[in-house]
C-alpha cells in the first residue's frame, strides 16, 4: 500500500468556464491554466502519481506542450489511472478538499464523486470530496482563486 498527496491551485479569470471534478460549475469566473484548469482533478492526479512514485502532473503533461492546451482534465486523470494500473496498482481511496470561498460546491459533490469514480474504475464509496472556505482569509478567501488538497491510497 502506498499513500500519495496532491496539491494544486489556479487563479480566477473572467471569460472561462469553471470545471471542478470533471463537472462544469455555474460561476461568473473560471480558472486560468494551460488545460481546463480543473484544480480538483489535478490534485487527484498528483496524489496518484506521487503514490506510485511517478513524479507529478507537470512531468507527464507539461504546460509547454501545446497538445495539452485546453485539454479536458478528465483525460489527464484517465491517463494517470492507466499509468498506475500498468504498474499493478489500483485505487483504494481518494480524499480531496476543495478550498474556495465561492462557489459553493456542495450541490455538485455527488456528480464529481461519480465522475472521478468512473474514470478511476472504482466504487463511488472510495471517492470523498469536500469543500471548505478560508473564512475570507488568503487568496481563496479573497476570491482570487481555488486550491485543492488530495490524499490517496493505492495498493
């Protein structure tokens, strides 16, 4: 068994859709990034890659490579899942915390869990996603962006 930790952060910008956990969230701003900037899926990717000792998301999908420009992060997670499966690992569980003052993600958590579970070919009960605020503090509290922490267990 191996434990992995992932962390990601993206700043808010106008004129882009907001994706979290592979789900488009209605909000007046989106996140800036080379891909679709899905901070939750990126943190999950990093946790899984870390657990398998495969480096990080930037090593596998560099933002200097135009083939990843605007890519759907669900495809990145699928690729990471395939990489760890090739090494003989499977996901035991995922536990992620999205840190955002706004938007409230609770109405979308079940859909995000289902999406992540389907990509990772695991039971939805192995995927936990939570949201929290920083009570108006820091860059997330000031609505400058969203961050996400994720831990995972693979065997």
